[in-house]
């Protein structure tokens, strides 16, 4: 029997976000395992063009729902639209981005639709004809394989996909003949949760976005005053800025405007130096576009070493002064 | 005002990690240390700060876990919670969030809470599901990743800020009762006070054996856990600290990065 995969598209009102195409790549991997049709679903205030874009570049039928009050993500409205829609149009797989919005409604979908939920999926493989979904646990030091083999036949599998796990996939075609969309407008009466505006990010206008070199400190600095080592190292580079991981911003050792990561600033410098940062998922998400990554950490098992170009297993408080000293000695001869 | 804070005991970060021979869960030993999930500390603190504003507030804390999980309940009582409920589950291995959510809501349905807080996720399993599931089972509104909250004077709604990508915050008015999952940085969690810790030691916890509760059926199965493949794509610098510093600067110079 042909299964059905529904992808919930992510967009910013003007453009389809890349995670949507990563979800399409994910759906294709499920399709390789079992026969399945792929559909997209998009909610927004003005979704027609976005839906056309999806349909052209996927060749898939796309349901577009215009709902007032969804220019910004609104959890209650999303749930009120998605649950009846997915009840009427049941899917075997519901693929959701593991973003601050996807995380906000995906677990609710699984409860309402009597399905299961696996969040932050990073990989998929077929073992003895059972699909295994791979995700990180325990600060990325453990990887778990989960399956839905014991799920009831009519129960949907809600899966959220960690950004950056699959290469975005879209068809290279612009033929408007392929457009297959169902566009509807919907009124949603929502009184329990009312949108009141947006508070801009503290990092807006900070120099992190422009800096060519960013040196960041994490929990490995151990004490607030040790942040000076981060500044010391940044000083040897022109056009540099200092950043921080989330925990040390939470401790108040660095400002939130300096936070690097998915919930801080997403950076793309020529050089990123992570000092005493273990490499939480949300941090890795924010540094993915860096051209060259150096990691300094005393824990050889720190997940940051899996993405670094240069791995240095050292305590930063000992090692940074040595780099600075060596750099000073070198400079006159260069 | 009655607040329930859902908390979890997790393995101490930095504790050595060993996989059980079954390959299905971690192997704990005598030396394994446990601690309160750090996100939950922020949730408890936020409830305590509400109580400081609304004096007639009662704060209950609930956890699901084995007997040693009662340590986190006592820690919460030491911080300032009033009552503690322990859903005692001695089963070892992975317990999907749908089960935890169902058990907690079974308890909630017998009570009258105005607010339920959870941490945004747990440090160990990192699912970020339990709070949202609780809200859906109860059919209450829910906001995740909450970084600020303020209850209206009539106590019927609250203004919240939830964190979105890039560190911006969406602001909502949300009607009570509701579920909030709390993000770190919303406050600075206090340490338990000595007098409260002493009282917490004597406090009777309400114990609910998990066996007595209905268990969610539509749940994923944990097949295996493993250490991630070491896919170090970069170069690991070797030698003395001085050698490494020189090597690093040479590499950066060759790429005109320094």
C-alpha cells in the first residue's frame, strides 16, 4: 500500500526556508524504503506564491492555507489548523522542521493524532526492513536509534528534522505546468493566545555578523574572569569579535548579544575559534557556515571536534597565553 | 494560584558514559552521579518568583523516575517548593516522553492547577516533548522556550516572551491555565537555603507507583544506543603545547587568516 508523507513547510513570509528542502531530502530517503507519496502543507497569511514555489521545485501536490495572524509563527493557530487538516487528510509520516516553531507543535500533533513523536532526527537507515531514526542524546556523546515498529498501522509518525542533517534537495525546474496546489483561506478564532509583537534579538547590529574572525568561549572557561583569555586571543586577529556559548551568557559572563548559535547569532566568519565549547546541537547549528573552525578543548570526546578543521586538546587557560606569546614572537619576522 | 513544576533527574554532565551490554541504555555504576536537569532549575526559580509576587501561591513539584530521583524533589523543596509528588518508576531504560506526559496529566487531572512549568528539554535525552504533550492532553494553551513571563493582576492571563531563531522573541498574551516550557536565562536559579533543606529532609513526598497508571501505547521503540562514530574531519595537533601553538599559527598564516 502506498504510504503518505506530509511535509510542513517552513518560510519567513517571503521565502521558503532551506530546512523545507532538507525535509524533502528526508522524505526521499523514506521513499527509498517504502512506496510513498509526498505532499507539502504550508500555513501563512499569503501562501499562494510560496506554495507554487514548493510545487514547482518538488513536483508534489501542495496544500496552502491562508490564515490571518500567521505572519509570525503562532502555536495555537498552527495546532488548530494542522490537527483537523491531518485528521481529514491522514499521513503516515508527518515531517516537521526541528526549529523553535516545529518543536512547539510537533509533540502536540502526535498526541492529538494518536501517533508517535521523534524529535531532532539527524539520520535514517534501514535495518532488517525497519526504519531507524538516528538522534543525539547526552550532550551529543550518545547516538540513539529509534523506530516506530510497534506503532499501530493507522498511527502517524511525527518526526522533526535537525537542520543541517541532510543536503537540501529540490528539483531544478521552473515549469509552471508542474504547479499542483490547493489554496484555501481559513478563519481561525483564537482567544487563548494573542500575538503582541516581536522583541528584536540582542545581537541585532552586533559585530558578530560582520567579523572575519570570531573567538568564542564556553563553559570550559570555568570562571567569569577567564573570559579575558578569549579577548586576548581575539586581539591577535584584525577584524575579530568575541563570542560565547549559551551557558556562559546564561551565567552572565558574556552578553546575550555575543551568543553564537541557533538561538543567538548564526555566524559565517572566515575563521571560528571555539574555546572550551563542547558543541551542543544549537551551537553547532550556528557555526555551520564558518569557513574554517579551530576547537580548543581539554575533553578529547567533545562533539565540537567532529566539526573542527583543527582540533587542539588543551586547557584553554594554559594554551591561549602560549598562542599569544608565540604569535608576538613570530610577528616581527613575518 | 497553584503551580506545578515538572522536573527530572539526569546523569551529571561530565559523568563517564558507559553503554549497557544490551546496547539499549546506559550502564550506571556506584560512581554514577545524578543531578537536577538544569532547565528545570530555571522553571522552579520562575515559580518561586511568582510566589514572591502572589503570596497565596502554592508550588508543587513532580518527577517521574526511580527512587533516587527523589533527590531532585528535595532540592526543589529546598529552593522553596511547597509539596512534592514522585511518580515512582523503577524500570530501567528509555521512557519516551509520551509516557511521562500521560502519567503527569493523570495526576494533574485530579488537581486544579493554574500553571504548569517544565524545562524546555532535558539535558540527557534532549527531546523537548513532555511539556507540549502535557498541554495537548489537557487541551491547555502552551508556549515553549519562554524567556520572560508576567501574570496580569486579575491572574487570568500572562504576557510571555518566547525565544525564536536568532535570539529574537515573540510576545504573546496567553490565558491561564496554560503550560510554559522554560528556557535558560529567564532568571538566576537560587541555591537551596539551609533552613529549607532541613525541612525538605523531613517532608513526606507523595508517592504514586507508576504501575498504577495507564501507559501511552503509541510510542517509538529505542532500538540501540551507541557512541557516535568519530568522524573527525580535521587535523588533531600533536606534540607539546608550544609545538601545537606554532603549528596552529603556521596553518592560519598559510591560509592568510592571521
